[in-house]
């Protein structure tokens, strides 16, 4: 076994987690599940598969991943989602690593699926992420969405052979639902970080997102699924900036009301 802890965050993943764990067991003897109080069989399946399972409150993607990192047996951590499965080439690549340099992180290429169809082009066809790292050097950021790894300046990266197979969505309805969910979370994140709405991100960015996914990245070669994903890219970008615009307007109204009340209160005191 590789001296790596596999950390997986879960919430109602009973239909996919067994396959994820099965592949992870080819890598390590330490598979750690941070479960957000699933109401399906996720907890029981993970226990039956020999994983260490901890039920934790939801504090965001990055925050819950960091909870798992702290509980890991090994300093080297492979971060996975419950709908991801390492292929044999990736497993063998992991077994070949010496893991003697804490200043190295490892990038993994992804193969993503729309239902049962492998998406070869568009944004999904170019997907890769740093997922293997040493916890003494690296941790996750903790926004409410789109967490990233906080990497020291001196860190170095190596890409591994093999793929992580990501069974992202079952159908169009699930894909649209995820796009809506992440658009709202992104808008809230942008508001917190002070990002402003402008004409470019309201109207031009969504159109360019569609063109990039469908034409520049050859998404049209994936057929109807490629078109569907490009349309969802457009919808996600359009929605998150319009949500942000709405949040900014609501905030301005609240600030105006508070300011107006403050002036009225001051006038009453003066009177």
C-alpha cells in the first residue's frame, strides 16, 4: 500500500461511493470519509467497506476537506470526491512514487462523464486538478464554493500518469440543478470578496463561455451532450452575475435604509 490517506467528503452518495472506495482500496489502507450526516446508506456502506467514517457539520467544501486532512493517518493526502474513480494506470502511478519530497504536489488528469458518455472535448475534456499533496505544506482554502489548494511559492508540480474518472452528472436535469446551485454560491462568494458586476461579466462573459466550450474547445464533437454542456456553461455564467447584481442591489437598499434611519434618529436627537 502507498503511505497516502484518501480523504472523501460525502452527503447522500450511496449510489456511487462503493465504486470510489473499491478503487481507493487498491491505493491505501487509510480511507477517511467526512460525512455531512447523510440520510441514505452512505455511512453504512463506507463502514462496511472498512473506511474510517466521521460525521461532521457542513462548513463548506474546503473546510470539510480540511477536517479530513487533520484526521488523516499519513501526511500525504489524496483528495477525492465520492463520484470519482481512479483507473488502474493512475493506481500504478501512485504506487511508483517515492513521496520523499514534501514540496511536491501531483496533478491528475480527469475523464468526465455525462450520464454514461465520456466527454472528450469542451471544458470537461481538458479537466485536471492537483489532488495529491503533503498536508505539512498545503491546505484547502475555505470559501463557500470553488475551494482551491493554497500552495506555497516554492512548491513544485508533477503530473501523474493515468486518470481519475469523474461520473459528474446522470442527466441534463442534474446538470442544470448543479449549475443553478453553484451559480448562487458563486454570487455569494463574489459579494463577500468585493467583486463587482459590469457589462462584460453580465452579458459578454456568458456568450464567450459558450463559444469557448462549444467551438474553441471543440465541444461540438461531443454531439448533443457537448451542446448541452456549452449551454449550461452559458447559463451558469449568466446566472451567477445576475444573482450578484441582485445581491448588490439588495445590499444597497439595506444600506440606504440604515443610513436614512440614522439621519432620522440624529434629527430627532437634535430636535
